[in-house]
C-alpha cells in the first residue's frame, strides 16, 4: 500500500510475460507427457485469445 504506483508500461510488460509463461508452461507439460496434446492446444488457444483481448485494450493501460 505504501509502494509507488508502477508505470503502465511496467504493468503491460508483466502481462505479456505472464501470457508467455503460461504458454510455455502448457507447452512443456505437453512435451513431457503430463498433459494431452488436445488439452494443451485448447489451453494455449485460450491464452492467445486472452492476450489478443488484452492487447486490444492496451491503450487504456499505456501512458
């Protein structure tokens, strides 16, 4: 609560990194056999759609 507000650019970069980390997590789980390819693909598609929606609204987050 006492920390300074982060810049909108930093928040934007964190979101992009989070989307990338999610995608890599499911990709690795699929490659290691922990997650069926069909499920991994569906989850990755959701990540892509969420990222696209975020990018379309990024103007509200950018300085």
